[in-house]
C-alpha cells in the first residue's frame, strides 16, 4: 500500500485547528494521519507541542505498551486513527465508546496523552509523547497565517469604513433634497472612522480580554479565514530570505516522509501542492479518513492474523482467530 | 545604580516590533535595554531568535571582543545602547555615523549580528548571538497578540457589516418615499455580507499573498492594534491552565532579572505591571532611553577611568584619560 502522498508540512498546514478538551485542558489540535505515520500538533496558546511518528516508531511503542501485541503496524494503525480522531476532534473523553484519553503535563514541559481502547476484544493502549514544537513550525502554522488574517481583516475594516462613508454621502444627498424618513428609528449616525474605532476598542478590548473564549479564541469565522489564508500559500513569508537558505527545523524528515516541502512560502510548487491538497481534503480530515477506509480492508484481514514472529514484517494475511493480534 | 525594574517578559511585550533591514535581511526586532542587561528578539516570520544577556555575560563578551578594554560594564553599556538602538530601529547600516552592523545566519541556525563602532577614539566591537526563541516566548510575543488582533478585527468587520445593513435600510426608506439622488454617482449598491466577503477574499487574498509587504506585513495599523492588545494584557491566554502550572521556558531568569513574571496571562499583577510599564514607556523605547540617559552621567565619568584590574568590579570613578577604557 502506498504512503499517503504529499508534503506533510503543507498537508498539516491545511488542517483546521480543532478545539479539544482533554482532562480539563482546553487545546487546539491539528492532526495528520498518513498510512502508518502521524503528525499531531497541540497548543494551549501558551506553548505548542508536537509529535511525529513513523511506522517503525509506532511499531516499537505499540509493542512496549501492548506486550502481547504481535502484529505489523498496518494491522492496528487504522484502529488507532479511528479511536484518536474523534478524541482529538471533539470532547475527547469516552468519545468512541470505550476509548478513553487523558492528558498529563510532565515535569520536563512535555505533554503525554494516554489512550485506552479495545482492539479485537482486548485492551489496546497508546501514548502520544508531545514535545515543544520547533519555532519554525509555530511560525508556519500560527504566526504567519494569523498575521495574514489580521492583514486581510484590517483591509476589510478599511474597505467597509469606506463603504459607510459612501452610504452617508448618499443619505446626505437624499436629505438635502428634502427626503424624510417614514420611521425615525431607521435614522443612523454619520460614520466617523476615528471615533468609531476608538469607541470600538474601548468596548471590545476589555470584552475580548475577559470573556470566556471558546476554542481559545479561534472561533468559526477565524477558522474559515485561516483556511482561506493557508490554502493561498500563507504568503507573508514568501519574500523572506533569511530562513530559507537552509532547511528549517520543522523540516527534519521523518523516516516515512520522503517529500517534506521546506516551507509553504518557498515557491509555486508548494503552493500548488497545497492547493491540490486542499481540494483533495477540504474538510481537513478527508486524507486521514481516506487512509482509514483504505486501511480498513487491509486491517479487516490483518486483524485476524497471528504472524509468525519471524515473518512479522512481511505480514501476508492468513485467516486466524481475532485475538491472534495479541499473544 | 538600580537595575531598571519591572518584569522583562512584560516589558518586552509592550515593545513594538520594529522593522529592521540588516545585510539585506528584512526583520522585525524588539529590544529591551536595561541598566546593564538586554533582551532582543528578531524575526523574519519564519523563525524567531533571541538573546538575553546579563551584566556578567556582557562584561565577558566585551572583554573577548575588545582585548584592550578595561572597564566595568556600565562604562560601555550605554555606548552599546546608543549605537545599537538606531541600528535596530531603522535601516541599520551606518545609522550612527561610524556604527556598522552586519548579520550572518550561521550553520547551526543561529543568527550573529556584528557591530563595529567607536568608543573613546578606539574601535569598539560587539556581537549579538541570537538563538531560536522558546516556543512559549513566540506564543506570548506573537501568537496570542495576533490571535487577539484577528479576533478584534473580525468583530469590527461584523459590526461594520451591521452598520452597512442599517444604512441600507435608511436609504431604502428614503427611496420608498420617493426620494431621488441629485447626483447619480452617489448611489451605492446594497450591502450583502456574504457576497461582499466572497468578493473581497477573491480580490484581496491574491494581493496579500503576492505584493511586496513592508515590515513583513506588520504595518502601522497592525502595530497600533498590537500595542492596544498587549497593553490590555494579551488576554486570550488568561484562562489557560496547561502551561501555567509551572514556569514556562521563556521565563528562565537571567542573572540580573530577579522578577521575571511567568506569563502575562497569569493574573492581575503582571497586567498591572504591563499597564504601568506601558505608561512609562509608551513608544517602546523610553525605558532604554531613560536607562541610557541615566547611564550617561555615570559613564561620562566611568569612560575616563582606568580601573585597577583588582578593583574593577567596584568601579569607583576616578578622573583619568579617556583612552583609559582600553589598555
């Protein structure tokens, strides 16, 4: 089976930031599940954590956490996807029936997420070990998109201000020609940009600063704008040179990610890739869903396999008992 | 002399991001110069770098770079401030007469900025060694403010849209009562939010993505908004718990920074500090300027001192030749 193709850095960029609540922690999460690799990002807006795992690393950890498990990655990876995705796309706890996820902040500043589910009638454990993400990744996934969003919104504010001034000119002309309102309450105040902005800031700033914010302030409108901005190539970095001279930190390739595009900002190729990917996985989960479905067939076979330890890596499906996944 | 008081993390937050161009690199810089300590941040929006130096570290590096220099930190630190600030607040090269600054990206991903100036008639060398900043710092200085800015602007866009709808209702009422325009060109189209936004995005997105952007897209309006947001306590993180349980990475104290506030989001104390500091140093440079001026008197004395190596740390000013700064 082919690895889900594309450039993970770009693919991940196209993902929305999903609000997640685990163990009482409000987080935003981005997840990418490939064929037998994953990349997850978590943030509480104070720090950003990530974990990237390739097939071999997933195999090792699965083995450590599930001593009796004897199966190749592909045999349980789709199960992991299936269980994790609802946890990281919603409220988290008991999302998938028996699946249970908990989060611990470790002394070293890392985050550990423990997952318990059931696979083939036996408990299946997984742990995500997330470490602070490289700064370049944070710039790519948050700083540049947010700056572009602010830029776009600022322009929109200016443009709408201009429209209001034109409306006022039209209204003034009607009035000067003797028009009156049939309903007094329809009358509006003349729009004055400076006055408006000062008034708005005086009122909105304390609100934004004090109110309960869902999704850490990353609400639906901003999500939509984020999606538009990242689909368009996250441009504010396009002209930058300083960090482009050499592969950035975020681009250290995982074993299974042969085509890690250095940065969205680098050129048209990655933009095209981004655009293509955006079309393919518009809601930000289609990729994983596709991988999941594609995997399901394979796993429905593999799940019932007890591989001989010697031939484990090759994993030619043979029909055996379901519990055969575990020794 | 007292160290400039306050919490550097908060103080630095209040600083504006100054556009800087050094050695052909477009950067944004934030600088804080204390009494004999500094903290600088640089970003090209692909990475963020920083350097924090305390008095002892500055003394050591000054010694390494200027073998003949024999003077306590306070004797040359105000000179450094004076030379660096114009470099990092403007075009950089040859900003302060003889001062010359250059920037090199190193193989390890760090940034080195070399400065050559003249002190007491002799060349004075300085180097900034900037390393990638901790993620928590990037969240504090960029991600959270930018998210709050987006949030505020988004609300403004909604509110202005609402105002336009009301203007249209007023206009419609005039018209329905038979009013006509004296000048046809004053007539405006009815505002429809959805249509407007789609149209705006289709036009503005490619522009924002392709145009030359000054200040890496962080233009004057956004700077102003940034200032408002950070002055208000950078609130979107206020309710977060996950990263607040323990001191964050950005808060590892430098030797001379006894009161490093953990995070702006933590509570009212840091907010008050922020507010106080905002008032004190409104344009973001006053602190350093104050420190500079306060130092100047001391340095005018110290500059002419050849301290006996044995008594160097105490630095009681004695009147001697200016070149005494150097051996």
